[in-house]
C-alpha cells in the first residue's frame, strides 16, 4: 500500500513539474492573437539604434532541405519546416530597425502594379492634369541577404523513463530535432560575400502518460489513463534561429566596420565585447549540450582528501583518513602520466590502527578529454611505507610493500586552470602484512575515496613549421 502511494505521488509530481499545460487543456475555441516572441526576439529589439539604416533586399530565403514530415505509416506531402521563412526574415529585419527591407520576393507583382499605374497616368490623368509628376523610381539595395534553412535533423536525441507496479505506472518520453540556418550578406556593387553567420536551434517534443489498472472486486476492473504531449512549434524555432542570425549579422557588421550604432564607438565596443563573450560560450557547447573546453595546459597539480577502507584479516573495518597530492603531465588529450604521494590510515578499530605513506605511478586515460565534465580511468603500481619507528615495533613489522592500483574518477572543469576531481580506487597489496597480521591465503587490499581541486599550468608546444625566405 505504501508503494502504491509513493508511485502515485511520484507520477503526480511528474505531471505538476513537467507538464504545466496539463491543467490548461484546450477544450474551447480561442480567438486570434498576436504572434509570440521567440527567445531571441527581445535581444533583437534591445539593440541600440543604428546610425544610418541600410537598404537591404531579400529575394528568397527558403527551405533548402526538401524534407517532408515523418510519419509512422505511409508518406505525407507536408513539409517538415515552414515555407514562409522569407517573411520571417523580413519581419526580423524590420524589428531590428537597422535595415530598410525592400520588396524583392514578389518583384513581378510589384512591377506589374507599377506598370498599371504608369499606363493609367498616361491614358487618363495627363489629359486632365499635364503637370502630373511621373512615378518615382524603385529603391535599390546596397546589400542582398541570401541563405536559407539548410538542414532539419530529426531524432538527434530520443529517450524516456517509465515504471509500473501492481497495475499503477507511468512513463515519459522525449525527442529532440534540430534546424540549421545560414544567412549571408552580399554586396550589390561587386558581388563580394561580406559576412556569413550560422545558427542552429533544437526542437523539443515531450510526452507524459500515467495509467491505473486494478481488479477492485471479483469481476470488477478499474482502468484509467491520462497523458499529454507537447511539441515545440517548428515555425517558432525557425523564427528564433532567424532572429538570432540577424542579430549576429548586425553585431559582426559593426565589428568589421560596415555600419555603426548611433551612440558611437563606445556603444559599438560594448556591443561587440558582449557578443564575442556570448559567442565563445555558445561555441564551447557541442552537440547534445556537451560543453567543450580545450586543454591547453599540459601540467597539473592536485590536492585531495577522503577516506580509506581496509579489507584485510581483521573483522572490524572502519574508514580512516586519506590525503593525497599528485603531479601529472598530459602526453596528449587522452593520456596522462602522474606521480602521487598519499598518507592514509588503516583502521580496524581497537584491533589494529596505523598510518602509511604511499608513492604511486599511474597512467590515466581520459574518456572525454575536451568536455568540461568527463570521466577517466587510471592504473599503475606503487610502494607503501610503514613509517613507525623501530623501537616501537618490536616484531619488526616496519617495512615497505609493493602494490598495484586501479580506479576511476570524474573531472569537472571550473575554468581553464582549475578542475574539480572525484575518484574511487582499489589498491591490491602484494603482501598480507599491511594490517600487521598474516592470516589465510589472500593478500590485503584497501579502497580509497576522495575529492579535491586540480590546478593546471604550463603551455602546450605547438608544432609550427618555420618558413625561411631569402631576401634579395
């Protein structure tokens, strides 16, 4: 009964925390509303005023993927992404107040209407008013914006979680897709591509369901189920990506001197510095939201502490203290060599207690060397030194022991110089006298568990070819 209540509470919490829309289900019709802001809209609107807005033309910013919606059975002719991305781009350009968009997508319609006006004036108006001014010329653009939606990747991440016990259960599933947008700026005077920006946006779909299936009485079955699915609108994702691309184009144009904000150099500099910092952070995040951090410092020194647990001949086993310092050098991104010095305590309570020093040499393999959070494995050998004085050791137990060790850990990069480390290792002693008594056939071994801080220093030597030129 307690388990049923617990599962009910867990499923209730999942519904409350994961799906707020569950209590706002669309059971009535709603009137039309203004379009929503995307997450990048406010950043575009908050840009400072341009010193001089630039005339810009967009002929066709289209879906270049050619993909259709994926269905479980059969095929569909509905496209996977919106075909109105040109309109989305023109709206973003207008909202930025840095550009004057010029109609080019339906240029034939515009020229046809102008011909109608011109013919009307020639045939009717001139007879009544000979001084009627001619139709003004069309504006021309100094810049053309090209590009489009270049990819739509489905199911880049899928997963879920579920549980069922005595007819009560629930599950949750998710799927992540991704669109990619390229936007390039072309000079109409010479056709040079002045700038290209690239933006990607993930699209999340989630599903949550819960069910109850139980015989409450003989031949009386109670069954209930509920669930909800949320799909992020693809049009809103395209809008988000396009608006972020327009903002990036504006700031990179400021950086390269193509235009300027009305506030002058100070406003330009603040805007560019903030953008460079944001861009650096975003570019450090790889696919699947993995944060990339290149290791440019090959040497490290770490200090750690934790507990040591002996597994020997005595029945009493209690944690003892453990301190460790090590120095390491990165051979390459995946492999390190490190030397460690440790002080640990063997604690068998009242039966035996002693402190030892150990000197270890390890080879470490980093599974995800460029991630800010990555596991590692290591193994090696070492010596254990019993530091007890001879006069307090009448049985002559003061000696050194050889051992081998292996372990695993995880590293979290705080910044390019400091890492947080956590690890667990097993030390296999090639002797049965670590706890001061020899009993049985199995040698003693012990475990170490620790955490601490690692400091990186030094610079990697880059292999560059020095070109030698002869001066005449």
